[in-house]
C-alpha cells in the first residue's frame, strides 16, 4: 500500500519522506520485521526524485520503534534496506533509525550525508 501512496505523490518540491514501523499492541515489542520487502519502494522513490525540482535533495527515513535492527550474529539489517534501494541510493539519501521505547534514537545507516 505504501508503494502505491508514493506513486500517487505529484509534488515537485518534496524533500523528505519518513516511514515509521511500530509494532501493534498485539505484537511483541521485539518482533521481527520482513527485511526483504523494501525493494518495492526503489522505483517509486526514483520517480519522486526525477519529478522533483529539488534534485538529489530527497531524503528517506525508515524509523523502527521497539524493533530489533541487529541480528544476534551482529549483522545490521539496516544495510539490507539500503541495498534493496540501490537505484534510489544513487539519486537520494537514506537513513535507517531505531527508536527505543524510551525515545532514544540510534542511526544504523546513513547515506549521502543524511542527518
């Protein structure tokens, strides 16, 4: 559904998009996220950059609240998001942030100087 929403954006001045993933009350607080689905956003995000008058200024934040971003073996799943958005990474900026239940934020991935 989110990919369809991105495709419906007609603004030529958009500079930042934020996706927030928060577990529902029925989920455990440390639930797993399907880290393989993010490539569906690659083409719609590229189209937004191409239609934008702001050029490479499009920044996309993926914010995960109360969700594990690191695997037990230490591999960061944030890199999977960035890798699945290979075309957009060449045109825009990506940031993956984990937000703890206390509101503390930790940036797990940042490309192109995204702040």
